[in-house]
C-alpha cells in the first residue's frame, strides 16, 4: 500500500524547476506493522567475492582463499554480514571455475582444504556467514563423470548427462545455449548430441536420473558438513528440461536475461520440475538444522517463476533468488520513477514472508559505476536505496569504492564468452547492452594506489590487468581516510541497517505525491518508523514534512533538516527518523 505525505516543494532561486507535485491535504499516519523477517538470511547483507581477483596472498598473480581470510576484518568493518565466494573448486578453468571437475575439492591455485576450513572458522568467529557457489546444472567436460559418460552409450554413467540422437545430421531440437547459439553439441565418440545450457565445455547433468541427484545431494551435504552457511546456485532455473524434448515455441523477443531470440526457451527454463527440485533441495539443507543454511538462486524468468522457485504459496523452495531488474540501468532507468516501479513490483510479487533481493552488479555484468557512466552522485543515491529498501542487498566486490570497468581488448580476453563473440569488434561491444567481455568487470580489487593496487606484490603479473586509472581514487586505503568517500557511506549505511530493525526487518510503504525526481518510502517496525527520501535530480530540493524528524543519515553534507522540512542536495538521499 502506498502512503501519502504532504510534501510541498520549495524551489530555491536558480534551481531547476521541479515537476508538479500532487498535494495531499492531510498527512496519513502510518500504521504499526507486523514483524516480517526473523531468520538471519532475511536480515542479512551479502558481499560477493570473485576469489581470483580479490587478494593474492602468495604472489602468483591469482587471488586465493588466504587472501580472503586476510581481509575478513575489512569486510566485518565494512559491515557486510554474509560473503558469497564464487567457485574455487578444481577446474580446467575454461570458465574460470564455473566448469567444475571435482565438486569436493579446492583448486591448488586457491589453496587447500585446510585454508578453506580456516576461512570458514575465521568468518564465523567474526559473526559472519559464508556461502559457496554451487553449479548443479553442469560440470566441466573434463569431469570424470562426463569423460565416462561420453565414452560409450552403455557405460555406467551413460545416462548421467543429457544425450540424444539427432534428427538426421541436425540436433535433436531447437534448444539454445544461454549465452547464444545452440545448446546441442555432437560427440563423435558417442555419435550422439549432448545438451549444454551454457558453453560447449559445460555439459548439462541429467537430473532425471536419480543417481545424479543422489551424487549431487551428497556434494551439498559434504560442504554443509564442513559448516558452510549455504549456496548461491548457478543458473538454477535451467536444471530440469521438458522430458519430451519438445521444441521451444516461436516467439521473437527478449528472453532469459534480456537476450534477444526468435524462440522462447520455455522448454528448457523454469520447468515445474525445477520448482519441485527447489523444495527437495531445501529439505536436504534443512537436515543440518539451526542456524538455517540457505539457498540463493541465480535464476532467469518472470517474477511469477521466481515466486515458484521460492516455493510459491508455501514459500518452502529456495530461500532467496536474485532479481535482475537492474541488469542494464540505461539512462531512462536511472530515475526515481523507474526505481519506484521496481520497488512496487517487488513488493507486489514478494510480500513478506518472501524477501526480495537488490543487486546492481556481479562478475557477469558491467560494474555499477560504469553502468551509471561514472555518475558518482547517483552511485551514492543508489547506495542509500540498496541499504534501506526492503530486501537483501548484494554488493559485488569493489562496488563499495566505486570501481569501474576496464576495457580489455578482445585479443587479450580470457573470458570464454568474449571468445564466443570474437567476431564482434571492440567498438561495437561498447555500444551493446549485453556484456560480451566479462574480464572488464573482473579486474583485481583495488586496495591501494600503488603497483598492482595492492592486489598482488609489486613485480608480479596479475591474472587480469589492474585498472590503474580507476585505482588512483577508487581504492580502499584512500577511501578509508576520507570521511566523505563512497566507502564510508557504505559503512555508515550498513551500520545504520544493523542498528535499526525498521531497515533489516520492517515493512515498506511507498510515499505518494512526491516530486517526479524523488523516491520516498517508510520502513516500519513495531510501531517505529523511518522515512527514506532519495533525490535523483541534479539540483537540490526542499520538501516540507508534516511531522518532526531527526536526520539519521544524509549522503551529502548539504542534506539537512530545515524548519518544517528537509533539504536534499542534488543527487542525494536521507534517512529520517520519525520523532
Ligand atoms: C552463471 C555464472 O554467473 C557465470 O559466470 C557462468 O559463466 C555461468 N553461469 C555458467 O556456469
């Protein structure tokens, strides 16, 4: 439900004209609300670490587990509560770890099992949680299971992957690969086609085979037994496919993840059996009791499909799913109106006890600051938004210091997606909304302004080049010392969020009648209320408020309370407490 607040606008001389405001005669008192979130994972904040690029502790140019352990104090002081670490399993690294060849091991370049156990202990000792990345949909083509499966049509693992005869010399049907191109690949060895939802070297497991399911549940139990707090689940919506292998229907448009295509991949995405599998997996995870371990799905599809993955009405599927409405953040989306529409939609589809997630970037997407075309003011507005809206925020490492993408020419790219699109020239890539070279957003974390930005020792060659221009100001050391830095804003916001149950556990009501450039919402918890106001415009604005408030946080020094209201600096946000 939307809340109405009387907010006439006072324009200051020289200020850009604000859009007309709907005035409401009387302020509406907000209502006490029920407790909405009680489990740790509903209140938490997540920080994603791409381990290869976080911190190199042994001077080989590759980030590692000990590097993460060494920076746990940084993460605790930043105020994030859960870390999600991208894959560090043994892998031929054709997709940098999302192609696993041993599900119960640690790749030597990342460390040892003992290092992982220490990382887990140290994380828990600081009161934090650790999520691993689990790739259930596919393995590496070098995994012994696939090597065996491919070797003949009648070996013991013959049915562990999705094998079909073709139609003549054509693939079995029109299923696609998510990054583009067809999903089926021919094996001369077996003289059959196998399905791969991502790249050809990532064959899809056959989840209709009970042995596969059992083997993967054992993997899940293995890590839970070690004490991990849950998993981020890679392309979970792809796992179960149509059992009849029917063609995808003709339906030109933007499909899975905003990729254009002629056929809607409905026979291979969000199958009802995937919803059932989510429930089954939640039961496996529940075997480990309290505190609850969790499942966070990387999924694609409609909001209704997301809800089904969360278990539908019974809410007993995955705990959380990523919702990628901010994948592109193109100019028309960088407005209060767009953000308002997203909040409205998330509130409608994921009311309590569902908990939405708010994510602006990850190791696959362009970095937030680059999506915003380096608009530092807007980055601050979005930080206030992300930490105060109802949902679990996920920060991709480096977002908190405003790291930007680094242009990596395709000839030097390591990302297999870039190689897949080798025929697309660099100058065209810059204009495309989709990210064809994920190296640009995976460059090493910038700890300081110096050689290799503190990621690896001087004289070492990092696995991907450091973004030196960005590191001059976007680095941890410099920003820790500057009270007005983006890093310190994130810290203040995360601190505020911990302190105020309204923010981590309260309900949300949108404020109606605000100027076009302003987004506002109340957060309620047990009769207490906070009001968040975000000004997306490049000009300051004054809003008259019907009640008295104290200012808990302003993202710019010029944000202040004025008699009867509040002044928001250009591109700024405030958090106010109702007195
Ligand atoms: C999604 C992951 O985020 C991405 O990095 C990976 O390449 C694909 N899944 C395939 O596992």
